[in-house]
C-alpha cells in the first residue's frame, strides 16, 4: 500500500502534473486540505543522491533517489504513524542519519522525539544511534536502550561517517553531554559535558566544541565559551549587546553569530576565530536578519530580513555565489530563492523557490554544466493564478509602536472596502506571520475575503525586546494591537467596517474570542480553533505544565494572580460576547486540551450566547486528516459567509 501511494506521489510531484481541473472559478476546498508533499531535500556529499521527506497524509517516509534516475526511489524508510524526519543529515556518500519527530497536530511544529537512526543509501543497515525503543545491535554488540533525549549538534567539515550528538538523560537534570558518534558502528566518544540541561553546541572545524548556548532553569538566555577544556559563562555586554553563536567557517578562520543591541532586531555579525574584530555583515532597524545563504565552506554570501517582502542583502567576500544567487533571483522575480543543500565540492546545489502565491518549487542546479532541473513542487493541486497577493505594510499602534501587517488581497480585487477576516497567529511569542504562502490566508482570500495578519507585541522577527514586550499581556496589549490593526485597515478603506470577522488557531483562537470581548462593536463573528479559553486551566491541564521550563514560561507569559487570569479568560467573560461564535477543536489535543473548548461552550451556554460546534475525536492540536480539514474549511466558509456575506467574486 505504501509503495503504491509513494509512486502516486512521485507521479504528482516529480512529473509535475497540471493543477486539478474543477468546475467553476474557486479552488476546491480539497486542494487546501491536501497534505501530500515532498520536503527537506538533502544532497549527498558527492552530489549523487537526494534524500527527501515524503508526506502522504499522516504517513511519512525518508525516500532516497539517485539523481541520474529519479523515476524510481533507490530506497525508502517508512516512519511510524504520526512520526517523520525532523532533519536529515548525510554523514558520508552512502550513509545518512535521521532525527525523528512526532506529529501532535497541524498547528504545532513537529516535536523532536530525541531519537536518531542511521541508514545506508540502499536502505540497508538501519540502526538506532540513540533510541528509547530499541537497542543498537552492530558487529555483534548490543548497547542498552537510551533513557534520555538527543539531537545532532553538528557535522565534521568533511563527511567521514561521523556526527556530533548532544544529549541529556531523564534522571540527570543538570547536564548536557556531547559525543562524537560513528554512524556505522554506533560507537560514541565523549567530547564534553556542561552543567546545564538541554544546551546547544557550536563546533569548531577541528571537532572541538567552542560555544554552548541555551536557556537556564530560570529561562534566561546564556552563552558559554570553552576555555582550556572548561566552560566559562560569557559576561553580559556593557552596551547591552546579545550574542548567539551560529557556526564557524570550514577553515576555522571566522565565527558567525546573531547579535541584538538593546533588545532590537538581530544582525548577522562576523568575528575572528578568537572572538576579536567584530563586523556587522547584515542588519535592519525594523526586522531581524534571517534566511542566510551559506557557501559549502559555511560562509554567508546573502541574507534577508524576517519582516517585509524579502530583498537580499549581498555580503562582500563571496562574489561568485552572490552573483549566481542574484541571477537566479532575477530569473524568479516574484519569488524568493533559498539555497538549501550543496554537494561537498559545491558543484551541485538544490534550491527552493517560494513566495506569497508559491508554496514551493525545488530545483537541482548543476553549476559545472550550468543546467537547472525542476525536481518537484509543493501544493501542486492549487491553481496559483487564483491565489491572492500578499503584501507587508506598517501601521502605528494606539500607543505609538510601529507594527507590521500582512494583507492578503483576493486575486483580481482592488483593496477597497472589502469584507475582511482578521487572522491572528498562534504562539504567541517568537512566532510571526510573514510574506510567504499561508494556507489559511489563501483559502479565505480564494473565497473573496481580505485577510489581515498583525505581528503584535510578542511576535518574533523584531528582536528579543519586542518578544518580551508581550509577556504578561495576553489579554491586554496584544489584543489591543490586533484591534488597532483592524481599525487601521478600516481607516485606510481596505476593509468594510460592517463586514469583519475574526478567525484564529491556538493562541489565535484565544485572540478570536478576546478581541470580540475587548472591542464589542468591531466584529460580526468569531471562530476559535484549538484555542485556550481559560488561562488558569493551563496550570492544571495540557502539556506545557509538564516540566519546570513550562511552568516558568507560564509564570512569565500569563502570571499567577487568579484575578488577573480570570479577567483575561474568555470563558469568564462570555457575557461580553455579542457575536456568533464557531468553536473547532480536536478531542485529543494536548497543547490546548479539549477541556478548554468544553469550558468555553459551557460558558456560552450559561449566558445563552449563539455558537456552533465542530470537534473531531482523533485529532490533536490542529487537524491532520484531509477529510477533517475539508470539513473544517467548509464549516469556516459557511459560517463566515452567513455573518459578513459572500466575498468578492473572482475576476
């Protein structure tokens, strides 16, 4: 069955069949609900093979192709149900390792399981490098099952079938251990240890750890530097400049890091290997630097900001690749080009082209022969010509703070007094909406609605100070930022004030209910999807409270005062809701437990408020099943249409 489905995907994506033909002008709901895709392509060091993660609904596999013949996979490694490859690393020309992750719902990023396995290119010798499920058996030796969690810390400058692994044990809350692992035999050699749990390491090209960084027990960001075989905490800069090390060049001459001054946007900076001669390579006064383009020698040659429409900043010193990158960017003027994977000698690369109306196209570029081959597309069933245009704009909040808004305009529509849906993002902290393709926003735009997304206080992309400015303000300043965004869109005559609804998921579901409470005359309806509706319940139910870091997060994010929690909980304020509500929830949700939705429903019942209800028994934090998502989108468009009318007709 899996092989048949895999071949069907190969036909759909590798051969790039035309978009689904449908009657009428609308993109079918099924196209937005479909989850089949290829992602995470990784070139082998010699450039002969390509490993990809293949998704078919709830099922995933790591599939390996020989680039000389993409018609049939060389091997495939099926993941257990609800698991996938969180990352794929080639450690040799025929050996790769896979970090495993688990799906808890479509609204959460897949969570690393802390387990690593290895496989050969032909699918042989699949062995656990770190696993709680089975012991490693290799060359007649059996290692004990691991009782802990591990991730890949890095790879040697040249592939040699080894990798670096950081781990900690369940019964040890005070240490992170770093190993050099032979991916063929599974043998581990201890390199270092630091007395803080769950730290990340930055490796030097000689295989020694140079820096460790992460969060301590009190959730403070800390950085350590290795000195004489030990670890020394780096003091805070007197100029209030933060420092997060990223990587060394392959020759060890330079260190690259992200640095923020006084909590502002992060810049990309370069140091000599000894930490001297700091140079700013790319920065912006509004948004942090992201999407850095790296050479095979681990040197940056271009970067863009996280905010706004991506515009590459060329970094001096790597003229050849920078020129190639800019040439490809001109070839795809409406999209963004991202170099995702190089062969070790730099003669082959895989790059991604994506944009506001492009979920993603992957290409193989043979630099020696100057040839480009399209590999596969993401979202091949969606007619991109019918998608809306996304634009980044700025407005000033009611307290004078500049904020970013992302607007999705229905295809062919003029942005003038349109029916609008406010779509607040989840998180809320360190998550942000951006210009790239957004499935929910494009679905709503395809139905004729203007979509507004606001990067409110606490969002990512603006630096640590902007994130911290949202702490303790879930139900107050954050909601006011969203409300200010709606009022701005109305003042600019983008939105029709009489036809505005709000739909959000996770924290966005919380905001969907809180905005109609805080601004009772601004909206005509509200849709909460997998939302939090009772803040105090977060201390009693759900997976956030599961460890000290989760509890510390809750204390910082929402506080502990029962009166404040109640004053910012929608289920305690249901009497103030004067618009129809649609509640959508997965009954197996662990992040926002089903009890949250039931509490909100009970509160609406008690106040005799109108609402509709859609739940699915086998779904978690967001729906994965395609038919369930079809049901969700059908309910959503019907509900919104009922209360703010139909969207503008496509041209």
